[in-house]
C-alpha cells in the first residue's frame, strides 16, 4: 500500500506537514507496512512558504526590509539551498496586514521591501523564485520593487521618484542599466489567482484600490499614472502588455514581474503542486489523501484539495479528503475528484478545543484510521 498525502494546513491548528504526518500515523495503524509519502502543500497564499520549506528541505531566513509605509520591518522568506530557490510571500513586506486601517494609503504604499527580499536572496545565491503576491497594501505597479533591484525610475530632474503610486505621477523615464545583473540569471514563478489587467474598469486601481484606502479621486489618478507607466515600459520592452491576465494583480506588481523580470504568472495551487512534483509520486500510489481546514463550495474554486484531486484523477487514483469541518455545500467536492470526505471532529467541543494542536493531530490520526479500515475491508487482496 502506497498512500500519497497532500493536505493543506488547518489554519490555527495544524501545518500542512503536521496534518500529513498525523494522517500517516492513522493509516499505518491499519497498514503497518504502508509507504506514506507526505507532501506539504498550499494554494499560493498564506502558508505557502511554510509548506514548500517543510516539503523541500529548506530553511527560513529573516532580514530587515521596508514595510509599505517605508518603515523597517523584520521579513521572513524561505531558502531551499539545494535548488538555489527562494520562496516568498509579498505580504511579508508589502502586506495590508502590516498597516492599520487608518494607515492604508495606496498613494504612499510601496513594494520596495519585496525588492529588498529578492535582492537579499540573490546575494546568497538564489536564482529561482517562487513568490505569492496576495494580500498587498500597494498600488504602485511594482515600482518600489524595481527600484530596490536597481532599476532607475526617475523624475524630470533625474531624481528617483517617491514611493507609492504617487511616485508614478512624476515618472519621466525608466532606466535599466543599473539593474542587478544577476536578474538575467533568475526565474520568477508567481502565484497569481486573479486575471485583472493593469488599468481600466477591471484594473487594479478600480477593483482593489478601495480596500486599500483609495478614494474615487485617487482611483482615477492612479489608473492614469499606471497607464503612463505602462507606456514607458512598453518603449523599453515592446512585448509588454498592460492588458495581460494578472498584470493588475497585487496593485500592478504582476505587470512588473511580467515586463521587467520575465516572470511567469500561475494559479497558486498549480504552481505549488508543480514545484513539489506531486504528480511523480502519485503515478504509482494506491490512494491519495488531501484536505484543508474547511471543505465547502469554495474548495472547488482553485483550492488545494481539488488541485490535488485533479492530478490524482489523471492517473485514476481514489481520493479521500479530511478536514476540520465541512459545510452543507461541501458535496460539490465529490463532482471535482474527491471520492469521499470526512470531518475530523469526533466530539462536541469549543472552537478553542478543536484548534488545539495536540487534539487536532489526534483527531486527524483517528479519522484517517477509521477511513482506511473501511478501505481495507473492501480493498483487493494485493492492497
């Protein structure tokens, strides 16, 4: 019996790796000689760094970088030395959770800290980057990131433009001659689950600006400034496309990755599953196990369990899912590759009790054991 286990984290209780190991424990109670392959996973958002670092033998690195409002902040990212890879979440340096509601101001908020993280990783030898860009406080088109990487974004007097979207108001020229030369050796795979263009009624300013503190006036201004920025970028890079799907992601940083860093935007779950080479271990599996904190009708909208199930079904593997809880709408998951799912809660308890790490791990192991007892009852003799 070979079981591949790829469960997303159960937020507040179990990391992806811990959830997988607990399920493996329950499975081995039924199949003591089973080969259990635990693959920590995430969907490109919160928890992606932890999942990939745990699953690929990496470690965390902490640096001091610039937060959205220009203040120093401790930022953490993952390093997988064997693959010269850095795993980052944009939100660590430019996240909306780093500013209070009263401080939100996309006219001033910068992505400079994201560039500082990339620059630091290049300095220690990383050349492949996996970056999640959700949860930003910014709308600067990635200008701050580019400045930190050595690109010259200058005003009419030849001085660097200010941080934030308002800096683009004064942008007169873009110079690439001082950009870090190592960037030519780097690849950037960016987890991006939105398809917004850079500008217009579906662009980043109009759609995401309000939640970042933009007003009706500043939305119009930022949209115009980003449009002018895109035109200057196109003069340098004729293939640049401000209307490309995802160009407007995370306040336009998607455009910067596509245009200046030759980045590749991918759906978060597809990027993560590709990086951990899940398909390779699924090919000869007998059963695939997945799950997340809550299974509901949103699970089928690009979340981890259905991404794992899609790979499993390409190879005709049965898929079982475990979750902290399920909703009445979770049955839709059965039409998307998950053959059966089971909530792991076993008694009536408070939320605090359910989230207790030790209790959650025990619940996961006990539920996995019972599910695999049923599998064993009906399995072919060779399994």
